[in-house]
C-alpha cells in the first residue's frame, strides 16, 4: 500500500490495513516535559537543578475535520469514527477474540493450501496471522503509529559537507508509537447533515480532537541513539 508523505495518519501496529489517514490537514501540537529535582542549599540565592528524566511526548491533534460532501464520504467518515472509538477499547467480553472471520477460518482452514493464495505460502501465512490473530482476552487498546508529514529518505551527509554535522532531515514525526488518551467527537447543531448509504446522518463537517501519548517498549528504549535522534533519522522517536 502506497504511503502518502503529505498526510497525518494513524496506523495500527498490529495490522497495517487498520489505518486512519486524514484528508484535511489538522493542527498537530507536540509537547514534552523535562523533569528536574530541585536541591535547595541553605541560604543560597537559588536552587540546583538535578536532572531526573525526560517525559514521553504528548500529541494533540485538533481541528481534525471529517468532511462529508457525498454519501461515499459519509460512509468513509462513519468508518473512521468507529475505528477511532475501537482504538480506545480493550479486548473484553466472552467473544472478544472470536469474530465471524475467526470462526469461519478455524472451521475451514484445512481445505485451503498455499496454491489457493495468489502470493503462495507467504500470503497464506500473512492471512492466517491476520485472521487468527495473537490477541488474548484482556489485551489493552492497540498501539498506533503516528506519522505527520514524514517519510524515510535516508540520512546521508549533505554532499560536499562531510564532517560538518549537517544532515538531510528524514522526517517530522515518523511512525511514533502512541496510544489514545482522549477522543472528543462533537455532534454540532448548527450545520447540515448528510445520510450515509445506510441512512445514518453525518455532519457535513465534524471537528474531532485527539490526545495521544508516546509509548515505547524496553527494547526500543535500549536501541535509542541521541546522535541519530539529533540528526532527525531515528524512526519511531
């Protein structure tokens, strides 16, 4: 699937096909706190700041417009709403890990071999992984990858400037692992509505707000490189 560099998008870390790509550019705000403990020498004219840690970033995506001018756009935007809602929920309930596709595949998978898939065994394995899943009951909401106007272009030194520390910056925010902290969905009363193909009314313009927080695994933190980060080429940070 082709990636667009000029978009703000969220992609499931579990399944790339579960994604939301915003057609209208929202306002994205990145915020990070650096935490210090203050030592207070007696009778001193100030404090001594002792570095404690650097907090995970938070991201606010505001003025996120879902524009529904046609029935097809209303269908797509309704799907986006429910995908965002689902990304705030855990795996819970007796049948949470068993969809209709799961049940059908488990009952019929012995009838199909690699020859039944255009991509052979590789496609069969990918399909098996996607449908059977590895999620367990009680799993938390999905980790998402946030990308904002970014793509990987590599990070070779600028030609003729070797050793100067100048680099091609490969990204703004590229595949940052995040979880949703807050989702705000307003239903305005001062705008026209259009119906989807199933007769569901959708506002012609709906402005959403998202609050996200960065999250990394211990292995990801161990692989952190300040030099790569400084040069703008560390994907995921």
